[in-house]
C-alpha cells in the first residue's frame, strides 16, 4: 500500500471528514462499551460467589442491559455514518465519471470499448465504495477492538490471554487464503452472469433474425452453455463459503476450549475467579468476528485500491477535443460559409493522416457534394467540421472564424451533423426529433418532420408523434431512422448542414425533395436580408445525387484531387469520371438483371 494510494483514499474521504470523524468517534464509544460489559459481568458473577443482595445484582444487570442497548444504537449510528460516506462517494464518483465521459471525443469511446468503460464506471466504483465504507469501518473497528480488549484481558491474566488468542493468526491466514479464492470465484460468477445478460440482450435485439433463419435451437444451446458456466461458478463459490465458515467456527471453538482447559487449572489454584474466566471468554468471543473479518477486509482494501487507480486513470484521461479556455464570443449571425486551409487530420496511433492538405471554400447557401472511394476521408471531413476529431488551429474556418477558437456548444449549434447511422433513443418520435432542443414546441417538431419528409410516415403510425421507436429505433425502417436523425438536425436550424451519407437509405426522388425543402425553408426564414439559404455539404457514395449539387469535391487517399461541377468533372480524366463510369455500369447490370 503505497503513499500515493493512501493519498487517494484521503482525498476521497476529505470532503466527508466530519461525517467520518463522527463515525470513528462512535466506534470508539462502541468498543469502550464492549470492553466495559464483560467487566461488569465479571463483577456480578464474583458478587454472586461472595454472597449478594438481590437489589444490587438486579441494578448491575439493568446497567448491563442499558449499556448493551446503547452499544447497539451507537454501533448502528457509526455504520450509518461510515457506510453513508461510501454510498455518497459512490454516487458522486458515478456522476463525475459520467460527466467526464460526455466530454470525450466519440473516437476514443468507440476504440476503447464500452464494456471496459462500463466496468470501470460500475464494478470499479462499487469496489471503491466498499473500500471507503466497509474496509475503513472494519479496519478501524478491528484496530480499536484489539487496542482496547487486549489490555483488559492482559490485566486479568497475561499468559491465559495470550494462549487464548494464539490461534487467531491461524484464523487470519485461513481467511486470507479462502478470501482470495472467494473473490476470484465471485468475479467468475459475475462475469458468467454478465455473459448471460449479454446473450439475452443480443437475442432480444436480434429476435427477428433468429426467427427468419430458424436459429432458436442454436440460441437455446448457446444459452444453456453459458447457463452451465454460471451454475458451476455459483456452486464453486457456495462450496468455498461452506468450507470456510465451519473452519472459522472450529478454530474459534478450539481457542475457547483451550481457554477453558487452562482456565480450570487457574480456578483450582485460586489465581483466577469464575468472573475472571467468564470475562475472558466474553473477550475472546468478541475478538473472533473482527479477526475473521480482517482477512476479507484486507482483500477488499487491496481490490478497492486497484479499482481506485483504474477509476483515477479514467478520470485523468483528457479529451483531445475541448473548448478553448477563452472562446471567441459569438459574432454576427452565422451564414454557413466554410473555408479549409491545408486541413490535415490524423487519428491517434494511425499510420498515416486521414486527411492531407485539403483546401476548399463553401459559399453561404451552396449545395456541395463530397465523393470518393471508401476510406478516402469523407467521414473524417464531416467530423472535422463539427470538431468530433482534433483539428489544428488555422486550418478550418466557419464564417471567417477559426473553429478552434469557438466554444464547442456554439460551434455545434452552427453545424448540424447528420451521420449515416443516426442514433435514436428509446423514446417517442417527438422526443427524438426535439433531442437537440428538448423544449421545442410540437409545431416546430412537425415542421422538421415535414422537411425531412417523415410526416407522411408518422401519420400512418397509430400513436403519431408519441410512437415509441424502441431500442436504437428498431421499430423503424432504415430510411425512417435516417429521416428522423435528419429531422433532429433540421429542428436546430443550423446554418451549415453536413449530411454524412445520411440519405443512403432514402430513394433518389425523396432525397431530392428533402434537399429542395431544406434550401427553400432556409431562404424563407432569412427573407430578403439573407437569401443564400442553408449551406449543405452532402457526403454521398451515390454520384447520381452528387450530380444535382452546385459543386462536387472529390477525395482520394485523404487528398482533395478534384473539384468542380458535375459536367466539368465528367469532362476530365480522373477519379470522378472513373467512379461515375463504375456507378453507371452497376446500374445497367441491375437494370439488365
């Protein structure tokens, strides 16, 4: 346990130090009372041996009952205080991690893997909660128990006390050995349960495919296999627990028998009273639980520290894309003019840049297509415009302003980015459409749906705009999902709209209607003061759609190799002509088939 780890523990407990100190003070009171009660019992028993007055014995017995009741109440208070700190830290840490994850760029989340991130945000945070709650309480309680109980036992009879607790190190070793095994078995059980849950979730999401291909039997076998793994893991854990606790009881019983055997000789010699022996028995039994728990506590403490470091590692990860410390204040209303000056984008650990020295300009109101072979950098260009990837200063400008000087919220309010796979949340159609502006009235939601040519589909749904789209929009077709994602961006009314193959699942006539509606609506809203309309950058693999655009940008291997109108590019030998000829040949083959 290094100093750094202890510093981390102290840092998490420091905001709650008053509550922790109250809990520790209550533990001191509990242990003082637990030491005083056996001493009172000793006095009562010795008084009974020497002759007694019933009234005095009853008074002492009543005092013991009061002290035992007070000890239980104070113990409950101490647990509520310390465990409450653990729960509060858990809640705060989960919120902190969630807020931190929302700041990360999408590329990091996708490459890291959601399973690893979720594991740190749930299992590791739970281990931290156990560390700061259970482990701290248990270690403090064990230290106080030995610090206060052993002196009281030694004061009665030193050699008999040492003989009685002599087997406790054996108990600690047994717990340490079994505790490590139990933690590994419990982890395997949790992993097996997680595997079962993953299969259930996957099969429920893909139930249509299972039915179509008649794979019910295959999935049943897969579930049965994982279920057996979970059963075996649970049984192994149960066997270990069933072996450990009888062992602890046996060691405790041997210690007690040893105390009785040696204590009998002391009684005969008169060096020990019956009250002394009873007090020693009570003290020995009092130390059994903290000693047995100490092994689990140490395992929990070590596991919690590892988890704490994993959580800290996650929180230390700084996003590559951040708002500037002193963002440029919003200037004139944005018109959607874009300029790239030698734009170069490289993903972390990538062997070569995704975009290399790309330069172009978009005028307000232009409809410009971006085409090129697969992997040429089209999607990277779309992400760069919304700063979903790192962009160096001085390379990309929006309305004459370097986008790296703008606050991210301001920039993304000006740039509407619609990906090919628009993510839909498990909510109503209306809520998905107004996701960018949750308080938008229904009239604006309906207008956005009309522009996206989704209103006709919605009228056919029994619940209209209140239709639940299901997980990831599973109840909608591919085209409906794309148009819903497009309507979401249109509702925000960004002056620059970037369509990253966002109309791939929509037929050509509908796509043309959508683009015309978007441009007309933008012009109508701006009126004569700004007749340019909304600037649209349409990334597409369908060159027939690009043919209707004002200009076409052609990318290849991350470089801008051609730009111009459709007819001008067809007149040139190059990438665009080759892609056009290939598409036309494909269309002819489909028509012939």
